[in-house]
C-alpha cells in the first residue's frame, strides 16, 4: 500500500569511449591551441638561427642590439659598439632586424 514497487534500472551506463570523450576533446584543443603553434614558432626560430650570416643586425633576448661579426657552432660574436664585441649563444638571438636598423637609432 505505502511502498512503491522498485523496478530494475536499465543498462544505460556510458561506454568506455564516451567516458573518455571529454579528455580526447580537451587534448585535441590543447594540441591545436597550444602545442602546434609553439612547435611552429620554434621551427621558425631555428630557421632564423640557421640563416644567420656575417653583417646581419640582431636583437638578443636581453635587449642587446648589434651586428654579427663571426659565427661559430654554438656562439656568435656580436659588435655592439665600435671595437666592442661580445660573445653570445645563438639561442639567445630573438630577432633578425632589417639592414640599417642600427644606424637609424
């Protein structure tokens, strides 16, 4: 009278693929929004570093502006003022500037 009848639950449990679907979607979003652009930028930076040659004007990560004098395997000699040269790692070069940038400053 006062007790309702209990019915067995139907088999509506999500499949294994459906339970992992949100993780798959999040990974795809991370790949296209974070990982892929970062890999593309790293590839462009490597190409820029490999294309360095003498008399190129560069800007380092530390903000040093100068002209490339000599290039070795891992290091570059940069002239930052008349008869003032410094050695920096190739990876610390941020930007390759257009010719004449130093004179225009």
